[in-house]
C-alpha cells in the first residue's frame, strides 16, 4: 500500500463518527493515527452487546492505534502532552466550550507545538446562537435542507446511513490535508474548523444553486425527474436501477431491451422535456414491463443495449459482483487476538497500486504500553 502520509502523526480524540472518520481517512493514507480514549469505556461508539468492539466503531477506526489516558491524572496528562509535542495533527469533535475544561484548547496545545494542525469538528459551528446545541446526523441533514430531498412524501420517515457524520469527516480530512501542504511552506500550523451544518450545506450545493439561480426549491423527486432515474421491481422481487439522462442512444437502447421500439415516438416520451413532465406515467409503464422478467434477465438485456443500469444490490450481494471482485473492494486483515477481519478498502489508488493492506480497529488501549514505551525511549535518547 502506498503510504503517502507516512511520517505524519495524528492524535485523534474523536468519538462516534465525525472525528474518527477524519482520522481513519488519514490513517488509510498511511498516517500514524493514535486514538486517545478514556480508560474502561473508550469511545462511546465501542459499546455493543456488553462489549467494546461494535460494528459502528469498527467502521471508522481501522488502521489506528489506541491508548487510554485519564488526563486528570498527572502522569497521563504528561503522556498526552508528550504526544502533542511530536504530533502533526490533532483532531477533536467535542461540543464547543468543552476543550478548555478538558485541557485541550487550541491555545494550550499550540503552546506545546506551534507546528500543530488543530482540527475542531462541531455540529453547528464554534460560535453563534446554535453552537451549543447537540447535533447528530439527522439533525444536520435537516438543518442543511438535505433531508428534505430524501423524505418520501407518501411515507415520511428518515432513511439511509449517517451521511452527514461521514461527510463531515471527509471535509475535515480535506481541510487537514490542505493545512499540511501549507505548513510545508510556512512551518506554522493552522486551525481547521468544520461543522456538520457547513459540510452538509456544501454537499447540498446543487439544491442551493437551483434556488439561487432559478428560485426553485427542489424536492425529493426533482433530481430523479431531471436525471430520468428509475428503480424497477423484477419478477424475482429484486430491483434494477436505471439512470437514463438525456443521450438519445440510451433511450433507443432501452426501447430495444423492452421490445417496444416505437415507445419513444409517443409524444409523452419523445423528448427529454416530455419524459420529465410525464415521468410518473413512464414509471408505471416501465414497471409493468420489468415485473415480467427476473433481474438477471433484465441486466443481460440492458447490458447488451448499453443502457446505463445496475442491479440494486443489498450488502450481501454488492461485493460479489464480478466487477467488485476485480477491483478487490473486499479486503481482509488479521487482528492479533480476534483473528480475521474484513472491510472495504480505501477507494484511492496511487500509481496503480490498490490499498489492499489493512490493520483492524484496535481494542481499547491495545497499544498503550507500546506508545508509552516509545515516548520513554525518545526521552532517554534526547538526554545528553
């Protein structure tokens, strides 16, 4: 695996998703990420069925090492400060106002290490009328206008994974990488701030641009209508997705696949604008056809006609697809005590080299002794 961040040390004091996700992205690129956790309980995301190794925790904490520190105790506080002095990056996602109480404010840590990149992740920002409010994934999606694009009016309920949490971690890592590049020129660290509200508002940029440019408030069917996207049930109760867009060749290919060569001569479906206007009718028509064959049969027909499509896989199916197998998306590491551990690799390759190696997420405090010993050795080495 190409470790493009080899030599970069990250101290992550993150919990749940946003901070750990940022740390994991840097770890995937080869950074030495040390996760600082509370003794006995650790990251609250660890808790699961009486244990401390939940699937949620595993998702965002691979390729890291864990040390437990109670910084209220003098010895542990000294270890924490020693880690900060040699670090390149510090990541926290505490609620604003918490850092001073915990002794991890930017001002104090920068006194220890002027080169430190200090990343603060929050829900609504470090200042302002909502800065002190608790924020979780759904709260940020709603506040940014993004959730409005996902709620089905006919069945209004929250769906899908923790998009806001994960994306905020991505944006944090993006900011950190920019600050690291700048530090190569200046030698001085930066403060990097990102909130879930900011991250999701930026991710929702298409909807805001439509509003700014056309005074159009987009809804859950706005983009699928314009992009001509479909989810169609097949005879075996499996589903196929189509994304037809506007090129006429795709529509003609679809006409051949469904054995209705003249369907797009119908004035309701003859042009892009007509298809957008009459999409509900087209959904019903296509639905009545797709239900007559299995998903595999439809995929074969659609592929033969070069129609943009994919089977709507569940997680037990997706990585078994021949292309996913070819891309080696599923990888495996070995934990020293827990054994084999599977995950999905980082999507970024360098010089054609796929990142196929992975270190399973750490047990709580798994590397405490090693990290402490390393600090002690360094201290002895520096003494005259």
